[in-house]
C-alpha cells in the first residue's frame, strides 16, 4: 500500500505562490535611482500613480499578475543599477561654489545671512535619492555649478493629498504634516527647500510649497474661497487660528491663493514659507495654461523649471517679474565704514533704491500728484499727460491700392518678447526727476519731454510713431525719451517746452532682460526651436512647438507673461473697491513703482516696431493693421516668406523684420483670406487682434 504523500513536502514542491518584493523604501529608491517617475511606473503596469505611491509608502501591496510584473520590473532595475558605475560624489574634496555674501551689520537691513543648515532628517521624512539617470523633464544644472546643500531638494515642493511632496527632478519627499503650522516647520527644517540669491547683495528665495486640491483637504483648507473680492480666508477660520497659536504670522494680504507665513527674522535668519494654493486659482490659466490641472509630479517639474530658469514664484507672473528685478538689482548692499570697521546698509549703485513720486505728466489719474493739480473728473490733454502705450492702429481701407487688393492673403507677424527686447540696454532714470523749462533735448537723459511733433509728415499708410493710436498728434504732447529721439533720428528738429529728466540713470533692466531671454531661449530649445534654423524649418517648428511638451509650453507661456506683467507692475493701479482717488496706495511705497520706466520700455518697443515697418515701406510694403507687437501685411501666400523682402543675395532686408526665435525677431502670428481682413477694416475692427483665429488680448498675447 502506497504511503500518503507528506502535505508539507507537497506545498514546498509547488514553489512560492507569492512573488517576493523589496521593502517599500527600497522600491522607491530603485525607481528614483533609475530615473523613473511614479507616473511612468503606473503607466507600464496599467495602474494609477496613487496606487504606485501607496506601494512605495507601504500602505498597500500589489496582487496577482500586477505583483509579478512589478517584481520583474524592480528586479530588472536592480540588476542594471548594480552593473552601472557609481556616480562621483558631488562634493568630494571641495566646498560648494556659492557666491560669497557680504557680512551683515547687526542693526542694518542689509541682506540676511544664509539660513542655518537644517537638522538631520527625522524618521518621519524619508528622502528618495536623486536619480543616476535623470528623467527627461529634469532641468540640467549649469556647467560647473554646485548644489547649495541648504537647498539640496530644490526651490519648491508640490504637496499631494497622500503626504507626497514632489520636487524638481523626480525627487519625492514624505511630508507628515497635516496642519499648516506643521507644514511650515517641515519646510523650514527637514525639507531642504529654497534657492540661493541671484545677486550677492540680495536674499535667498524662501521655500515654496504648492498645495493641490487633495492636499488642501488634508490641511483643512476649503476647496474654494468664499471671499472672491478679498481672496483670503476669514480671520476666524480654523487654519488662521492654528497659525496664530503656533506664533506664526501672515502678511497683510492674509491667507489667500499666494500666502506667506513667517516669523520676524532672528539673528539674520529668515523664517518664511510661501504657499501657492492651486484650487484657489494661484496659477492663472492666462499665464500658466492648463498647468493647474497637471498631476502633482508633473506640476512640480513645470514650476521647478520656471523657478530654476527665472525665479521661485512669489505670486502671479506679474509679481514674479517685478520680484526678479529686485532680486537681480537689490536696492541696498552692505557698506563698510573704513574708519570704524562697522558695516551698515547703503544704496546699491545702479539700482532703484527708494520710492520716488512721478513727475505730474507721468502719474496716473488717481495719483495724489494729479489730484493736487486738477479738479476731480478732469480729463487731461496730451499736453498734460504722458501717453506712451503700445500700438492699436488700422489703416483706412480707402488707402488700399489695387495691387494690394489683388493679394489673396493677410499674414500677421509677431515680434518675439517685444517688451523684453525693448528693455535691453535701455537707459532709465533711477531717482527723482528734475523739472526743466525750454531745455535742449538730450537723448542720453531718460525722462519726459513736452514737445510738438505734429509737423512731422508720415506716410498715412503707416501708423504715426508718436501716438499709440497711430494718428498724427494735434499739437504739443508729452513723450518719453525714446520717442523724441526717434523724431531726431528721422531728421527733424525738436524744441521741448518743458521736461522732467533724471540725471542719475543706468541700464537697470539689463540683467532682468538677460535672465528672461536665457530662460525663453532654453525653453524654446526644449520645444524644438533653436537659434540659427533655416527660416522654413523655423516656421515649421513653430507650428508644432507647443505640442512637443505641454509642460514646457506652460513654462514658455509663464515666461512671456512675466515679461509683460513685470513691465505692467511698474505702474500698478490702486486695488480694491474702498479706494478713493487722490489717496496713496501701497504700491507707491516700493522703489519699483516707476511709471516712467514702464513708459520708456513701451515707447522703445513701439519705436522699434515702427523703425522696421519704415524699412519695409522703403521697398513698397505697408501694414494694414498693427496691435502692440503684431503687424498684418497683405501677401501672395499664407507665409511670411511670401512677402518679407529679400536682398539680391537672398538675405533678409537689413533693418527689417527677420524670422527667428531670438527676442526682437518675428514669427508667424497667423494668416487669413484677404477679404476677411478687408471686411474687418470696413467694420472698424483690428485684423491683428484676430489673425490667429481668436482674440489676441483674451488669449494673453
């Protein structure tokens, strides 16, 4: 009689039924070392990113075929990593090469000392190390640059509802905080977030924590703000009470879409965290596109790219544009008294160091300077107010020639980064204005000039360069220096009756332009558009560039919004329904409230545009419409190549519009049938506004 088989032996002979997996922390380490995101793992295994996050946190375990596939993936990653050479330690035998900061006097508001190095991480936060092979979305560090160990995890983190904090380059941190005060403590101690100063006299960037909708719920924040006017939490909300009990403060703007929570600096050490609440509208779609809808990991790469290339966001793109000016050209620096050896805070040469009131023609209607001169409701004439704005002009349809009407297309060309290009090498005033009577015009002196340019004849098929509406001025008017200098360039005598000039001046915006230009060019390159391309290849690449990478397309949109918004913020108008004309408003108290600089930039941009249109007019080409930095021409074909003039050796006309990616060059804005454009003119509408197929202003162009 055969013996009954041992049941234990039978189970052992059947082999293991449950596939072995590494420990949760090891799963995360293998993924990040290999350079993969949780989203990539999820896509390969046909699960959600949240599921993968749960596996790596040890909250859940994969089952069945999914478990086997996950185990196979991790085993393959481990095998390849074991065979790969170990990366060289980034700080082996050397100190990080960060810019030296000047010593800070104990009593002066000079740049603060760097934050003390954060303490060792507690067990509540495990860092998943940077990948050996960075993912495609990771921003490369500049050649030879060293990572500041105080900010080893980058400038920001995007917090999701499961406590995962997504950082630049695919790094994921575990954040145990479930209240805002705890999150502030975590960001300032364990997270190693922030960014070094952009100028040795400036300040390091505070950590930015971006709150997703799920994270807002986790922290006890409402899904939407009920106060749509003030855009802030009520003072009696539990989150505000938690912040107060923990001895933290918020700024006067309260806890809103962009909130700052801080304590006063102690011993030169800043204690401040910036928050961006995504479900409350922190990321305006006009600047950021659909970035607010991205998963947390992808949003971290988009915002991280902007922070790395431009600046850590501090608010809207307009606010960030203004903050970038100050970060690159701080108002003060530490100055040593050679006699006593003591350090104090002093003005930084070449910077805007103190608030100054505008000259009367430069001030907007609400300003106290205007209220003191004119009765309420007075409508100022061109001889009383500086009106330097971008073009909004259409040609009289009666001036269209038979030859032009025979052309089948209207084609729009748009200047890249027009305001940024205008700011490059622009001489602007730094201090208050001096009032002069009957001065000789000096193109080197930035300021405002009262002069009559109505005698200057301009071909009516071109917009007049001296007015934003393109119509000939009727008499004396105030103009910024670039506008008057262009009149002189055209060969005309000018005799100003008055002027407000600034004898202290500098190219204050040069560093701002350079950083934004570099950010723009690097992003365009990532989108497949590079400098030096053949014109036909450039136009083809521009047709597809926004489809190449949605995340980088959002970064590009934000960079453009930073330029336009930053210039606009130089003349920020009063906010809030409670304001009364003639009162001062908070923006007036900052050194960067400078309507004269805004006017100079817009004047230079408009003159740059006219100079190129005049060059094309010399070979018989005249626009039918202009809107800001877009000009519409009639053409034999639907491409700019069909009408832009060439030299005999097939080069672009010198001094005219040139196709290319660099700031100041042009791209195709769109094309429409000629009859469509003529109909727009007949109706009094601007074809440049709609040449792309929508409303350029509504689209943020």
